[in-house]
C-alpha cells in the first residue's frame, strides 16, 4: 500500500430534530441568523476580491499597453517585409531568434443583418435550401396535455417538491422615523 494517500475523515453534524413547536421556531430563527452571517461573509469576500482584482488590473494595464504597442510595431515591420519573410507567399510563418510570426487566413464566416428580410429574400429567389427548418419536441405543449402523451415511451413527466425555510427578515428604511 505504498504511495496511497491517507483519507481525511470528516464528522457529519447530526441533524437537530426539534421536539416542540418552540424548538422549531428557534431553529428557523437560527437558520436566519446563520444565513445572514453567511451573506455578510460572502459580501466581505467579494469586496476583498474586487479590491485585489482592481489592484492587479491597475498594475497590468501599462504592461498590456506595452505588449499592444510592441505587437503593432512587429506587425507593421513584418507587413512591410512580408514578401521577403514569406518567400513571396510560399510560407506563412517566419521564425526569428526570439519567436515566430505568422499570417493565418481565418475560415470564411457569414454575417447576417435583418434576418427576417434575408429569409424573405431567399424564399422569393427560390433559395429556401439556405433556410434551416428545425424540428424539436415542445415540452410546453406536453405539459399542457399530459394525458395525450401518457402512453408514449420515452416521455416521463415528473414534478418534485422542495422544502423551503424562509426566516423572517425586516429591512431598514432610510430615515427610520415615523
């Protein structure tokens, strides 16, 4: 058994099953207090993370600007000497001592503005093969008529029940006066 890591064992907290209505009320109150404390911790954590992130972003910005300026300079020089570097287009990559530069053509892409008018134009021109018709099962319709699909294999309608505890909370109102 050499090389196996020892497993950490954690004790689970035994549930507190109240014996009276008052004990249930106290537990719900405790849940509310603990939930609010947890929310405060999360807010504090997020504020700390935000401050740390802002500090690093400020430190990183001049470095980003230097990288951007250097990239534009390298691209400008390489574009001016592209024929020489690529042997008149026979290569797309050139290796310098400190790194490579390359020119890559992206795959073609289609951009559509005014989708409905484009679809109408395609239909009018007899080019409807460029319009996708998509079939999919309508879950909303099944929920509206569950008895109609009750015998269809592969369809199962389920409904779960959640148990929700909502401790009472009162919010402060600005001014606080009557």
